[in-house]
């Protein structure tokens, strides 16, 4: 469906300011700007430092950056293989409806296959009906029987401290 020149490239450390701007745009779209505490220096360290925790691809339409995806490997004990977990996929509003999201996902699917991954997974916000409809159209299945749990900041600290106290 993309009729204009479109290219996907792996991000480099020089792309960190662009990646950070995509993250802020995504957070604004999801009404979660208040949750962005990352800094460009964090991204440099975690995406391009000694230990790389995630990877990023950037989509260019007419040589202009219009989309990004941040992903990393996870592992399925049941499948016995790694998977790719898509943390974020974002297409700038002016570039939506052109098939760019599908091209980005197809790229990641091919990458998962080349790395012998058994799965490509992601989460979607319940209110994002257009994304849900798109994912269902491409054959993705919701995992409705699972509930996501998360420990962050103070809850992580409390769990660690509680375990330390129990050992004393």
C-alpha cells in the first residue's frame, strides 16, 4: 500500500535524539507523557552501550523518519525458543494509513524467522481500537486469558529489601 519510497534501517547511536523524540511522541499519543523518565543518555547506554538490552528500527518515507519500533528477545519455555518482544511501534500521524505499520511488523516477523524465534509478541492498550483492528486483520491473536503484572520503582525496592530482611 506504500506507494512512496519506504526504507527500514537499524538505528545507530547517532539516532538516539530521533529515537527519544519518537518515544515522546508515542507517550503523548498514549496520554502517558508524565511517565517518560528516560533521558537520551539512558538510551545511549542501554541501546548502544557495552550490553545492549534492545534494538530499534526506523522507517523512512521519502527519506524522512516516520516510524520506529523498539524490540528485544524474550524466551518461551513451552516453545523452547527465543521470541521477539515488540515494546513499541509508532507511526507518525501524517504517515498513518499507508501500510507502514504492516511493513514494520513484516520486517520484524522476517527478523524473528531469521533468528529462529518461535514468536513475535506485543501489548496493545485496550482503548486503541484502530491498532487492535489492524493487528487482528494481519492475523495476530489476543492473549485474553493472561493478565500483565508489573513491579516498578518502590515495589521493586520493597521486594528486594523484604528478601534481604528475611535472610538476616
